């Protein structure tokens, strides 16, 4: 009879995210992730097969995490535009130093070079764009966003702006990350907002 799992996969994948920020995908080890949750590396091998399997599981979970972050942001905000900003900024709230962001950007190499990782990266991007478009449509219905705004194009542009701002901040470190990103998003969205 199999022993019950005292630590679920989500806790392990949360720890993987933290270790990725600290070490990047190349230096990440199963032992480092296991130490975060009190499991031995062989236990992680039993569950995920390998370091690659653990990283793929983390990548596969990311679209679900996007939807959860949006749901939480909407629960915290009555304004759809405030929820959109909250949703975007909550995804980087755990990043305090440029090195952490740089380590996370190292994952992009896997997304580009490896078809399995790329599949998950595309699903992650689609979840962000779809969620952003839904929030923008809600903002139109609430009278916060101009009815003439091309929501689908603006959602894609928001992703481009956000990801570009992340890379710029990783190099330049202009102020706190969340403030820098908020300012860039506000500049992007301002022309489409309805003045009160």
C-alpha cells in the first residue's frame, strides 16, 4: 500500500517557482527544491521523473495559475481596470531583485528551444491574453474603457508591454519592479480610458 502524500504537488511546484527565481533553471536542483518542502530528491524523482519533468510540470501548471491570479485580483477589486492592474502586478509580487527576474527569464531559453516547454509557454501566453481581453471587455461594459478600443489587440499589446518592461527592468532596475510595471501599464492604457 502506497504511503499517503503529506506534501502535495502544488506545494512542490510553488517551491520550484521560488527556487527558479533564486537559481534559474540551469542551477536549479531537485535537492534545492526538496529542501524547500522537506522532501528528498529521490521522492521528487518518484513524482516527476527528473528535473526536466519537474520543470515541465511547473510550466504546465502556469495557465491555471494565471486564471487563479485573475480570480483573486477580481475578488480584491470592484473596478475591472483595477483588477487588471492587480492581476498583472501580482504575477511579479514575489520578485525583489533584478537577479531573481533574470533567473526567471532564463526559462525563456527553454520555451524557445524545447517544443514541450514551448507548448506550455504558448498556453501561458494565451491564458494571459484571454484573461486580459476578458477584463478589458468587462471594463468597457463598466464604462471604464472606451467602447471603440480593440480589446483583442490591446490585450496582446498589454502582454508585449509587460514582458518588454520586465526585460528592461531586469537590466536597468529602474525603481521597485511593481511601480515600474504599473507606470508602463498606465501609460499604455491611459489613451483608452474614459475620464470620470
